[in-house]
C-alpha cells in the first residue's frame, strides 16, 4: 500500500504523511506543503519515502480551504506498491485506520492510528466541510503530529474515505487532541475538487475492465485472498450501491446486508476440493440467515471467471440456473455489473425503461431465476393444500377460455403467472406512495390490497387466484423480499405500458404466441386512441380485450391531457377519468397488470395528492365475447347474481332456473356508480368474512349512513345480500366473493342500452378455430352463422376469433353513432381476389343477430404490413368504423392508408419511434368479384393446351 513519509527535498525535514492515488499522483494535507491561511505554497520540491522506495514529487494543485494538495510523482510508482482508491461511501460509526508517520513513534517503520468515524458531515467555522474521527491512540495520550495527510481507510479492500487535516489542541496539553477528535477532509470533497481521480465507487471503465479481466484469468499464481480482494473491489462499483463498511474483514465469506447476499471466493472452482469446501462454507453462511422473517439471502460462489448462484431451500443448498462466465478477452463490464445488480437488487431509483426491465427482471436475468426457483419450491411443497388446488383449478379453467386448446395447464406457467401478479401488486403499492418495505406492512396486506381500501382506492388489488402464496409457509417472506427487489425502480417515471414489457420479459415468446397473446406496441395503441377519441372529456372508451392495459394507458393519458388543457386537471380528474375509460379481459394475469398500468397512467403525483377523491380502477375480469350468452343479470332494474362460485360464472350464462340458488342483489342506482358499488361490495364481503362463524348477522346501519344509502327498499335488498354472504361464510364457501361480484356485474351493466360506450378500441383475440375447445367451436359457429360471419368448407378451420369478437363487442357495448378502431389480421383488408375469404362477412359490415340489429360504416383502414421490423408474427392492419342506427352498412372497400418504413425502436416518444415511417393512400383495391375464368383452368393439360410453367433463373 503506497503510504509514506513526506519530506522537503531541499532540507530533508519531515512534513507529514503522503499516499498515492494513482501511479503518478498522490495526496497530502495542504498545510504540509504551504500556508493554509494564505494559500501560498512553501515547498515546491518534495520527496515521498515509501517502503523500500523513494519518489520525487512536485505540487500539481492545492486547495487551502479544503486543506488538501495534489502531488505529481516524478516517475511511476515502483512495482509492488498499490495506489489507494478514494471512496465516497463513509457513514457514521464505521471503523477506520489511518496509517501515517507520527513524530512520537518515528522509530517505527510503520504506524497507524485507528478508531471510528463519528460524523461525516461536519463543518469548520470558515465553512470547510470536514469528517470527524474518534481516535483511540489520541485518547491514550499519543501526540498526532506527523499524521496530517494520512488516508482514512475503511472497508475491505481498504479505500480512503478522507485525508487527515488537524486536531484541536487540548488547553492543558497542546500536543494532544481535545476529546481525542481528529478532523479529515472527506474524499467526497476531494473527488468534487478533482473529479478525474479514480474512486472505488466510481465506475471508471478502464479500471473496471482491467479488474474484470484479471478476475477471469484463473492465474495459478493468485491466491484465494487475491481473488477475494478483487471481487470486493468489483462489488464496490458505485452502480451496485453497496456500502463499503458492509464487507467486513479480509478473510471468510463476503456478506452484504444491503444485497442480502453471501459471496464465497476460491482461486479456481475447477478444483473439486476447493469447490466442495466452498459449498460447505456457503451452506453454513446461508443457514445463519434462515430465521430472518422478511429477507431471503442468496449465495454466490465464484473464482472470478465463473459465478454460480445458490439458494438455501428446505434446509438444502439449491443451484439457481443463473450462472455467469466472464471471459478474459472481450469483456462487457456493463453486463457483468448488470448481472451482479440483478442478483443483489441493490440499485436505487432505477429508471424502468424496457431495456432495464428486461435486463434486471426478465426471464434471462438472475433475479428471475432466483425468484422462480424459490416460488417453484414453495409451490411444490404445498400444491396439495385445498386452498392452493382450488385457485390453481380456477386459473386453469379461465386460461382455457382465453386460449383454447393451446393452453397447457403446467406448473411453470402457473408459477410465472403468480410471480407476475405479485410483482404487479408490489408495483401498484409503490405507485400510490405506499412503502412495500414497511415492516408494518405484511405480505398478506400487500396481496389483499388492505392499504388501498384504507386509501379509498378500489379495484386494484383484491383476493384472487394468486394469493395462495401468503397462505403457505415461506410465502410471506418471499413476497416481502420480492418487494425489496422491485422498490429499487423509480416507478413514478413511466411513459409507456411497463407491465406489458414485464409480462413479455418473463413469459417466453413461444408460449405467448402459442396462447395467441400479441401485445400491441405503444406507438400503435396511442395512434389508434388519437384517431378514435375525438372528444375525450365527453366520450366513454372501452377496451374489451385490454391485455396489460396499453390502450387504457394512452386513453387515460389522452383524457388527462384534455382535462388539463381545459383547466379541469386537478385532483377531481382521477375519479372523472375512471368514468370515461374502462377495460375488460378474460385473462386473470392481464387484468391485474392492466389495473396497475391504469394507476401508472394516472400518475403518482395525482394519486398521492391530498385532495384526491375516492375512486375505483374500472378494469374487470370478464369474457367480453360472452360465448353463446344472451341472458341478462338484470331484472326490475336490479342486478341479481347467483351465489355459485364457479369459473363458468365468469364465462357463461348465469343460471336462474333453480329456485334454491341463493342470489346477490344490488340496486341499479348503486351499480351505476363504479366507485360506490366497488366500495360497498368490498365492505360487505370483509364484514361477512371477519365475523365469527355462526355469530348473528351484524348491523349495516353505520355503513349505510357512511355511504349515503337512505332508501328503505335499497337497504332491505342489501341486507338480504349481506345475509347470503354471512351464510356462505358459515358454510366455508366465502372464497373470493368481492372479486366475483365486482367482475361479473360491470360488463353486464355496460350491455344495457343506456350505458353503452362511445368508443371501442383494442386488439381482439386472434384465437384460431382449430385451436378452440369443443364447446367454443360450437358456440363460435352458432354465433358466426347468426351474424353472417361463418365461412364453411375448406376455409372453416382458418377462421379466427377476431372478427366475431369485434362484431359482438359492437353489438353489446357500442352505442349507435359510436366509433371503433381495432388491430386486425392483415387479411381483413380487401385485395384483388377473395372468392371465399375468411373475412368476407366481416367486411360487409352487417352483423345483425336475432336479438339485435347491428350495422357499421367502415372508414379508411390502416395497412401496416410494410412497417419493419414486424411487431406481430403475422401482418396486421387497423379497421375503423362507426355503428349505424339502421341497415345502411358501408362495407370495407376503401383504399387503405399504407404505413411503410422502419421503426426507431430506441425512440422515447411516438414521434421518435415513427420518424422513419411514411404514410400514403394505397392503390385501389378490387372487390370480391373473381375472374370469370376462375375454375375453368387448372394445372396440367386442358383442352389439349400445354401448361406452361415459368423456369427459375439462378
């Protein structure tokens, strides 16, 4: 370590202590080389006496206010002397060592004073910042003359947190420090004065690259201690956010409480004996943290080249499939640091860009491997618990409805979906301003949305299919540590649908494509919303297949921008927008993600405003298509829902025939207010399940008074509904009634003619007929025949759900005169010959069914097949139109607006993404009239003519 005596080269007089920070630069106190009152330099030629070596030096620069001087060495440091890096990472009560040359012990070749940092942000009377140290040797009456200029070393490997300046003399013994207190210039100020100096917590690319390459060599001359020191240096990179004082001594495992990780280092893990010893040490270290209630420790075993990740599960060490290998040649330091940060989750205020989400949380990240490994182990241990089995079965049935026969009921997808929902729930808390890391906030409270209820925010988090985790041992700790990993992101800086990015980064592309899940890019969703929503403050918008909420995000932002432009963008806009933008989806994971996306669109500032009104997020789990359903839940202007908790209640007609079936009933006036209805249902469900089974039914008088429910008939109806809830609780059938009622009610309410919306937007499901289940095929055919959409013969199996879905949504949810804009398969556009097109019926625009007449007037579509790179596996277009009052449909025959060019996928805004896209009106397209000769000619000989086939020219 390059610490030495500082001499006046002319006289040989000792001036203090000096230490090197590079091979050519060194630091000392300014008063060692000049007058700190005047700033005048008194000694221009100096000599640094290191252990076994001497260097000549000159003063490069000085700052008498900070009492610090930068010296330039006459030649590079001799081999064997290591410069000392500076660190900004000093905190109170950190132990320190300051090697120097006290005059009182001059006979010693080396000496150090030591103690503890007592204050990192002190200040002298002249305003100079100082660090205050408590020195043991001074307390033992050692005079400190000669220590000025010494480095204040902390951590392991040791780095300089400051440079010793002076001490206040005692009145009775001026050679001693008053109170044994020593003052130093903080390294933070040194680096501010000379920012080019290297620091241990500054990610200097050259230094880090050399360090990583040295680690990757597996040099036979290096010891375990050498490799350990280098690993520690790497962990101190500032982008990892780990405090230096956490790293402890120079031996044994490296532990960081901030990253909840243990690193065990060996020179070469290819040595079986070394590897086995490392595994034993890692297992022992992780076992010491087993009882921590809210923190899951991760283990890393490395030799610098290979980095392996482990978890201790069920009392045993388990390998996590997240190994990193670092080559000594071409090395990407950023990727190494990103891998480490993903393991440690130690960053702070990470911007949630698509790149960062994929890199730190996606399926290829160590973070995902760590979380999924543990969640898989938790599920394996408790999968046969009745509560877990019920929720898994309900999830599977809903996904079958959403994805047909392509849905595979396997553990991996259920675990990934559970993880995604838990992540969304944590992010939702952070967006609203709750601290998911608050020790007082339990995991069960996170998954139930307890704080949202207290904050009068409904419809975001509620008991669902994925809260099984907190009902089993080990689950609560998993959720709380997941919260730690996610709160390092700055979720209030969001300008796009990050939940879509999160979903796509975890669910593999082949699985998404198999399930028919094609999420719309933000630039396209925003463009469609702008095209369709012409008066956002007056029009109500529905995305009936909302997925993760991309269209909802931009519809909400569109409304808020218009409100602010009109001067009505205050706190009241939060509730107002929920009355104008609504979403449905049959996918339970998508619904949770969309609800959080909705919050992100509103924005943390508005959500956390003191004057914000109570509101509910209007995103519902529902089958918008309503396969073969024509019944209504409405009778006598009241909503009546059968109390049968079954997956089919979400996706098929309710059964009213059996008089023994108990009913939940709600007045129309209350259902009309989504916020009031959601709050009422949540409170009724909570009161029913909080009550001791068999106890009398509690009074609702206080609840009615608080929610302004005064009508006698309404009260009587609600009392009866509450009585049914209490009975179900007594019979242990009270699983998720709040969730059930809320999601079943809203879609049915929107079907009523007076409640229909002004605008429909979205990307409908493209589920192929050949991949539908048997019941789905039967319902699809019947509904398609009724609406003139069915195509028989050889084209039958090529049909998909998109056309029927759009027609059905227009029929059920769009008012006459309302507009729609849907992303559709490219084949929807009319082209030259369509004798038996799959979408011929759709293009005609007449979808009248026995129950209701439905006609539309199509407008100019968008042709997107020339946009590159492709954003779907098949080409796409956008169909626009208006619902008509009468049978005066306008078919889809207009020339499309063709979009062509390359997307700028690095663009931050829609304008930047589309900068390379041109638009023009396409060539005229012909109708479905075929050539009169079609069918008369076939390949081969006909009427004696030779069939001519063009030859390929190579």
